[in-house]
C-alpha cells in the first residue's frame, strides 16, 4: 500500500481522497500531475474489485503518457486506467463503439491531420481568390451545433471544405467533436452506457477546454441521474493559452450552471514546490486571475537569475544562447534541466540546427522530422510503435497496455472478439524479423505478419483499410519529401521511440506542465507574443498568459530575449514591418533584471 500522507502535502491529500466533484485551481509547480496520479492510484487501491474505468483526459499525448508512467512507477496495475486527449476519448469511447448510429460513418472513415486540412483549405481559398491565411478559417462548432465563424466568405470556404470531407469520408479534429456530440444528443442511452462503465473522469488543463468539449463531458455526466460519476477539473486560468483555439477557462459558477445534476466544489493547490520566491514574484506580474502562490520548494530562498536582453540582434541570438547553455552546464546543471523555448515552431526549426552546430558535444531533445508522423489516433501508428520499441522490463507495463488497446481496437473494427491476450500480441511483435535494412519494409512486414498470425484481413474492415492506407501514405510522403532529408533505414525508424535526453528545444505551448532548472526564451516580440492573429482587444491578455507559462517553467534561472530583426505582418498596411519587444517585458518596472 502507498503511504499517501508521506507522499502528498495536506492540500494534495485532501483532493486525492475527496469523492466530491471538484474544480481545482493549481498554481505552477503545485504538483497537479502528481495529485492526479495519486488520486487514480488511491481509487484503485481503495476499490480493488471495481471494474469501472478511471479516466484522465489530458491536453497532450505526452501528458497522458506521463500520468500512465507515473502510476506504473507506483507499482499500480494500470489496466483500469485510460489516459488520452479529448479527441482520443471521443474516438475510442464514442465513434468507434457507436458509429452504427451515424450514417456517415457506416462506410468507414479516416482521421485527417492539420497538414491535410491546410492543403484542402488553402486550395479552396485560392479558388475563391481570398487572400487570407488558412489558420484564420475557424471551423469550430458551438454546442448549438452551429459554426462559430460569422464571416460569410469564410463560411462559404468552410462549406466547401466540409463537403470535401464528406465526399472522402474523412473527419478532422473538429468533426470528431461535433460527430461525437451529435451521437450523444440523439441517443441518450449511449451517454448512460459510457457513464455506467466509468468511476471517475479527471480533466487536466481545464482552462484550455473548448465549450463543445465541456458539453460532451456534460452529456455523459448528466445522464442516468441515479448512477454516480465523479468529475474533477484541474488547471490554472492564468495558463489558458489556447483561447485562439476555443479554450474557455470556466469558473465555479459556470461549471455548476452547466452540470445540472451534480454540484462542484472549488479547491486550490497554492503551494509552489518548483521556483524561487523571486521568480514567483516575477511571473505573478502577469497573472490574470489573481490568487495566492506560496513558495514552498527547496530553492525558494535562492537568488537565481532573471535576465532580459532586448538589444541583441537576431543574427547574434544563436551564439548568445549557446554561451548561456555552456555556462549552465559548467555550473553543474544537467543538460536535461535546460530548456530553450520560442512562441512558434517556425522559429525553432532553423534555430535547432544552428544551436547543434555550435554545440556538437551537447545532447539535444529537439524537434525532429520523423519517418512516421506521430498519430496516436491511428491503430497502425500504435502497432508501429510496438514494432520499433526495444522490449525491456522498464517498458513492459506500457507495452502490455498498448498491446491490449490494439487487440481491443482490432476486435472492434473486425466486429468479432479476438481470442488473444496482450502478451500474445507482444510475442508476435517480438518475433518480427529484421531481415531488411529499410525501416518502411520492416514496419509493413511486421504489420502484415501480425494480421496473418491473428487470422484477420485488413481489407475486411473499411475503417481499418482507410486507416492503413492513410498510415502508409503519410510514411511514404515523409520519406520522399526532399526537405526532410530522411533515410529509409531501420536505425532511423527505431530512433523515433527511444527516450531522448539533453537540452530541450520546444514551443512555450509544448512545455506547459513541465519544469527545468534553466529556461531560455527568445522571439519575445510583437507579432509572436502577442500574436497578430489574435483579436486586438485580447492581445495583452494573451501576452500575459504566455509570459506567465514561460517564466513559471523555471526553477531558478530565466533568460529572456526580444531580439532585433524580427518582423510581423501588419494587415493595416498589408506588409511586414519591424517587430518591437513584447511590451509586458520591456515596460515592466517592478523587476530589476540581472545584467
């Protein structure tokens, strides 16, 4: 048994043991993920005979994997635990199981990614002779099943786009949500069935949840009043950095107004165990929703470093950051405790290469183009992951869980029960012959062998066939793309799923929820923070929230750069103009930056 009193603070313990519906406001470094992990473990230990699932809905796949991994490290069987994004939840718990109740899904469907969506919409914009960026086309729906977009020209574009999806029997991420919601609204028993199989749902990063996503959870929670389902929301309104994607940080009153059959209580995690008191004071300047944050960590009294440079030229940024990394490593800070962030990916791809050229002896966990696109919604991506992951004791529980999910999905798609266990599938995968130097051949042969041994044919399921073709098409396109410069060898493929280590290079959105001794942020200029694609009256709030997220990742050392030479698109004059430093940093008089 786990000694929860020893492992958790009083705040964390209260939330862990609570059987009430909660809205938990968690400050940075308060142990939010830790609390969710122990709460799920506590429920398993308390009710070992309960077969109902424990659900953790996260914003990223990385966060979902982290929760599963932490529970496994506690020695708790994760068979009852399901973790994933809200889109994965909708796909696996609603669309795959109840597709027969939607005519459009009966003939098979496949999920498209942002790359395909961009291609479709860009082509439609060209046909309509509209000079706007494809990302300005808002394809989201509200809970009244109406498009959020009000501009008539953009709505026409969306209409054509949706017709293409219907013709191709495709769903994008927004269609996953609206189709799932439709199924629940039109078939009340489905929401009840799902509710009956779940004990608790923990929603992480609730402040980035879309209104339609709230509505989906609400339909399940409000169904079948007599049966209990515990709902816990975890997050921080100050870190609501996905407002442009429809994220809504609802308060306690709004939550209670929506979930009519259950009542929520508000709890806080106000103890920060991550950052120095000086750093906390710095990023509290950017708070939108003010509440107490207490420095409780071991480093709380350290002076640390807070530097800001707005005089440096864009071309000098590579050398300067390389020098900072070298200094920090010399000071004894491990490479994996150093993180370099930027507001957007387009700044990171050239930067990553430049930095690695300057520091050849330093390891980097940098954004790489891989032969297989990360796509956890695709069964064949999961199967490829099993084939390419080296089996070891440390990863056994995870591999068994993944194998079990694959068996269940194949059974679902084939419409029959497969009489094989997770270990049976792992044994089949382990026997995959490495008699080819080409990674693509190894993956395809491995998949074919799995289906041959379990005596199933991919082509017997329209859904599986579409998914398989999509998987192969994406892999082939990446290998043939000259810009990616990928080699089709087995070693390249296997590198995909090896645990990376070294200096992390990521976007400020990508590192949310993580922590590092040293954080280095660049590109902090108008146009990037805040983004000019955000409505003008919301730009200051967006800038504050992004700066809050960036600064609160650091334990003791923070380096900020608003380099000269960046430009932004001024739609008023329809041209690029020189960007200036992010105002919230440049005009901040409450902090004395280190030289």
